[in-house]
């Protein structure tokens, strides 16, 4: 599952696009807007937009797509769109949104339009939406048992690499590794360690403690960072890591707190179970001791009672 997020200004433009005659469009859901025409839908979006007129980029457009062969009913697409909004921290019951499915291509895909001005006039955040969207898609793939778009993409790129000359194949491999690891690094050393785990050597040059240049090595090919892309030069890598450090550390802290909370919950459950078992054991031992200490009353036979015989004398019973 892929969710490409774009933040824009024109509801009219995106509504006309999704209703295009060549798209074989079908409106699957419309919350707070009319789904009968592009004009009506755009007018409803724009009317609520007036609650916050200073927000220029009020349009959130998400192109949702699934790999070819993934058979999804309209109901399933709608359920996935709702779940996607929830993962993106968008209250589907408190803002306008519409879902329009297109059938003009082989793979299933739909367009989600969201008003970033909610029903209360508050702004729906667009912070870090690219990363959040990728995380939401991975989570929903597992939750709904979908084909992994990431794995499909990796398989395709692996096939492409195998058909390329050695240097071009190495370049593509290192680019893929950087795209996986860079968003989670808080230092150049962390990034280097992650790349090395993927079999990529890293030769970094520092000046006054700051990363200045970097060369990657894979299968005998030495590649400058700038050769892989402008964003992968030493200076740009350092800037990216510096800009995201606080956010990545915060995410790690949140994950650590969640894990600690889960561990504490499990510990509480284990202690509670141990307490019940211990109490039962103590009660059983107490009952056993009471039974062992109780005096045993023995039946002492009564002495024989004498009976008098007629002929005189007596005998014992």
C-alpha cells in the first residue's frame, strides 16, 4: 500500500481531476461534502475553508495505491481509507473528506481529499506527513494482510539492478540503503553503522568535528555521496541528520516509554498471578498444619460389666 501525500491550495482543481471522465471515477465516501459533482464537492470544501481564511494550503490530497493483483472491493478500499486517516491522526468524523476510486489503471487506486480546516475551524496538521504516511501504510499492510508494496518495489529494483552494469547496480543499491537508514539516524556514526550492516563500506571525512565528505563502497565500487544525489553529499547528510535529530530522539523516547509501559504492565500481571498463587499455597500449608496438629481421640474400650448368675457367683460380659 502506498499513500502519496500532497498539500495544495485548490479544492476546485483536485475535485475536477478526481471526477475526470477518463478516470472511470466512483465516489466511495463523502463526509460533509456532496459527491454528485466536482463543482458541488469543491463548493462544500471551500465553504468550510472560510472558517480559517488565512490557511492558504488547506487541501490534503492522498493518492492511495495497491500493487497489481491486489483484489480489493469498494468496501475494503473505504475501510482502508478510514483506517489510514486514523493513523494519520485525522478525525474522520470531525472534518470534511471524500474518497474517489479510479479504474483507469491495472492496479487498484483511489484519491482521498481532506479539508485541513476541520469542523471546529482548527487546522489539521501536515507535519512530517511523508514519514507518517509510509508508517501508516506499512502498519495497515500487516493489519489487513495486504501485499507489501515495499517488498514489491524492492523486488523490482533488485531485478533492475541485476540487469545494470556493475557500477550502476552498486549506485542503486547504496541509494536504496541510504533511503532506508538516513531517516532514522541521529549521527553520521549511526548512519555509517547501519550502512555497514547492509554491506556498504563508508569512508567519512570530518573537519572540525563535522562531516564534510563521504565515499561509499559496495562490491568493489567506490561512490562519492554527491554521485548518488545532491542530498547524499557529506554536507547535506550532516544537515539532514542535524535537522531531524531531535525528532528521531523523541520518537525513540516515545517507543521506549511505550515498551517500558508494556513491560511494567506484564510485570504487574505476573506479580498479581504470583500473589494469587502464593496466597493459595499459604492457605494450603496452613490447612495442612492444622490437620496435622489436631489431637487424635482414641476409643478406649469400656471395662467388662459383671453379670450375676443364678447359681451364684458372677461372670464377666
